[in-house]
C-alpha cells in the first residue's frame, strides 16, 4: 500500500509490519532536527490539527524519556473534543543531526504502558540535500495487526497534520 496526499505533501507506505512516512521540508537539516530535540518547539507542532501537546517530561538523550499528552482542544472535532492521548517515548539512539530512534507507547498519565496498545519502534532519519531536509519516519510494529490498529486510529492522517504544523513552524523560524 502506498499513498501520496497532495494536501499534506507526505508519502506513506506499508511494508509488512512497518509504516514508512516521508516528507521534505524547505529548511536546513540542523533546524529540522532542532524542532524534534527542543521541547519548546516540539510542543508547538506535535499532534494533529486541533490538538495541543503538553510535555510532562523531556530528557533528550539515550534512555531519556519524552512523556506527553495530546489533548483535543477543537470543539469542531465533535466526539474527539476533550479527549486525551498520553504517550511515552524512550530514546534509544540519537545521532545529531542525522537520526533519532525511540520506542513509543501509549500510556496513562503516570507513564505506565496501556495493556493491549501497540508499541512502536520509530527511526527518524534526517537527510539533507539542496538546503532542504527529507524526513523519513520508519515505524515498526510487533505485528501487521498492531500496525493495522494504529492505521485504523488515523495515524497517517494525524502524522501528516503534525508535519503540516511543523512546516509552518519551520517557516516562522527561518
């Protein structure tokens, strides 16, 4: 399965248990990496349109934790309004400004994994060319069923909207 959505300027494809999403930003690699590694910037763009991200903990280093909540603040989103989605990423590897690897899980407010929710091994690769940055997001799941579960939740659309918000922030920062 492969998809190019012109609204989002993001491509996505599924390979077995892996979701691959790519987008190119008109910004230098160091800046794109910075907005992933700085909690102040991250809170401004992470999450789909109409959602606000609150960062509870952020320690950007191997074995460091990023514990956060995405909260729907848009009344126009109907049943989603007021909903919260708590997650925790544990950084595995960081090579500035080239790569970030983390394990991301759905959690409760205290950061405890929610049983039955999929765990994701995420590898973000930042490639620079002609003053632009291509972001490649490889998200691997334990099974094809776990991947289907998050696809049904709207992961591709949510990530595409997050990356749209990121593109706007990068324009403001340059």
